[in-house]
C-alpha cells in the first residue's frame, strides 16, 4: 500500500507486515489509490522543508566523513530508485492506454513482461500510482475484475461528459477533453481563475511535463495555449500589478456555453468520492449557473415557438399550407 507523504514526495511503500491480511497487496494498493489519494486539483505546490533539513544536518554534525559519504551514497541510490519508479509508472500508464484502445483486458503478466520487468515485487505500488495518474489526468478508472488471473480494464469516467460535448474538436478525443476538464476544474476550485504556474505545477504533479512531448497530447503547453486558448475554451491574460509579471487562466466563453459548472464540480466530487455539496461556495455558484442555463434555454424555446406561430399566421393569411 502507498503512503502519501505531506511534502509531495513519492509514495512510500508500507512494510509487508502492515498490509491487510484479508486482501492481496495488489488489490489493497489499487483500492487505496481509489479512496485515499487527494486530487491534485486541491493540492498546493509541494514545498521542501528546508528548515527541517538544516536542523537534521545540525543534529548529525558528529557524523564522520566516512559516515557522511555513506549517507550521501544511500541518498543518491534512493533518488535513482525513485526516478526509475517514476519512469516505470509513466510507461505503465502509456501501456494501459494503448491496450485500452483495443478494448481488450489487460493482465498482470503482460504488464510485468513488457513494462515492469525486475520491479515486479513493487507491482502493488506501481499499479496504485498508475491508477492515480489514469484517474486524475485521463479520467479513467482502473478496475480489477479477474482476481484469479489478475485481469484489468479501464472505465472511462469522462464518457458522459464526452457524449454531451457537441464540439467536434474535443468531443471525439477523450484525453484532450479530460485535460481540458482537469484545467477547468482547477480554475473553478481556485475561485474561477488560476495562475499559469499553478496549471503547469498541476500537470507536473500528474507526471505530464508542459513542454515535453506526450504521446496523447503532443506538446501539452502548445495544446493549451494554441488550441484551448485560441478556440476560446480558456481565457489567458496578464494579472495586473504583478512584479515580475504573472498570467492566469479562466474559463473561456465556449466553456461557459458548452460545459456547465455543475458537471465539472460533479467530476471533481467523483474524484474525491464526495458529494458536490462538500464545497458549498462552488456548489451554490453551480446551482446559480444551472438556473441561468435553464432560463436561457426556456427563453430560446419560447422564442422558437413564437417564430413558428408567426410563420404559421403569415402562411394562413397568404392562403399557403404551412407544411
């Protein structure tokens, strides 16, 4: 099972003795990922506790030079192990997404053979972190449905939003829509605007580097700035009176027209296993948005009916059958 450290570092594997004896470690880790890990939408940027490190260094001032070299070597080995674990998680996420395109079940043996390799003893931790990335970045939930053969499938949690999306540029592309919904969710939960640095930090925390090529998004920063902004799904502007200058994102007019705040809040709530009412400020705003949409729809329908009646009366006066 994974323990999520408070400072934003890598999850720390629990000792074997701490695992629930009623379930295998693989299932427990996957379940823990689905229930306990906080969404990056509401996390602050991780900061290193430099003061604590200085105190730790002061406390260890009696360490001999040989002991210091040994500690440094161990710290370097841990960092390398964590980097390798990060790469393996990212590769597994890509492998699962590619396999899902064929809509075929994915087995543990395939994951170990093609991706995980000699890290198979860490499979519970790796699969839990991969499930976290799939859920937060792409809107997929990783489900284990074959305990005997360790078989998995991906469930698209964005399917309902994707089916209702009418814009062709996004409606048929789940990952792009998922990325847009993630950004809109971050903006909404931050009070309807999010600094540019907050958006990039959220992506990095999810393992998506803004300026590095991604096999599903291309270059994420270019996708956001050239597609989402130019297509008016996002607004992008400089924040007044900031030195050095800072920029921020907000919902664009097309997002306001095509995607309701209640749907975005509902998606955030599902990620957290909570009800939308858990965030009263956002929930009240979403209710007001739903009421505005209902009134606008009613006015549009009334206007259409009025035009239809006017055409029918004009046809009657001219002696022309309206159909």
